């Protein structure tokens, strides 16, 4: 049960990050790189994006 809740939370955080990245004013290349980072390295990528990612 806990694994299911954590998986859903993880999915929601990734979707949130991707939508925020896509809606930012950064150049498309930067957006694409951030999205790839968040998807390929989900935990570390999300934390890095949250701390250093584009604001917009």
C-alpha cells in the first residue's frame, strides 16, 4: 500500500515538474534538457530542477 502511494506521489511530482518546465519562458533547448533530466533521473532530476530550474 505504501509503495502505491509513493509511486502515485512520484508520478504527480514528475508531471508537475514537466508542466512547469514546459510553461516557463526558457528557450526550447533548455526546456527539453530539463525535461529529459527530470524524466531520466526522476528523484535527483526533480530536486535539481526544484532548486535550480527555470522560474517563470
